[in-house]
């Protein structure tokens, strides 16, 4: 029996495009655990630029990028306003050009 979903590390530094595509082609849902806890990610200048353009926070941009790629992000927060903001950001979709800019953050050698 094939899996219904996989949970992976998924963020702009490690987008795992081939794995995500493989899963989607087989009807397997992809879940990104801790998509915002990557050191340095939320301080990336490209995310700040996109923040200015979209009105989202840097975290919101990363969450919207995940959802736009068909990946379910599961961020965590203990702050009510951040939980609400994260939920709202996950309801947004980014255009292809914006996603391409975020995809440029890919770091094949990234390790935690």
C-alpha cells in the first residue's frame, strides 16, 4: 500500500523539488515540518523584498511559497497573533516569478 503522505524538511534552502514532484505524481501529499526554523532564512534580503511587495511577513512569504508548491507547511508558534498570521499567509498564493526568486535561495550543501 503506497503512503498517503510524507513529512520532510522543506524550505527554500532545501526545496527537494524532485522528491516533491515524485510524491505529487503518485498522489502522495507532502508536509513540511518546521518550515520557518531554518537559521538565517527569515533574514534573507529576497524575502524582505517580497515582503514589501506582498504585505506578508518573511515567515508568511515562506508559508505561501510552500502552499503554492503544493506542500502543506506546519509551522509552530505559541503567539496567537502569529498563529492567525500564519494561517492567513498559507491562504495566499505567489506568482511564478516570485516563486522563482525564492527558489534562487536553494543551497544544495545546507545542513542543520
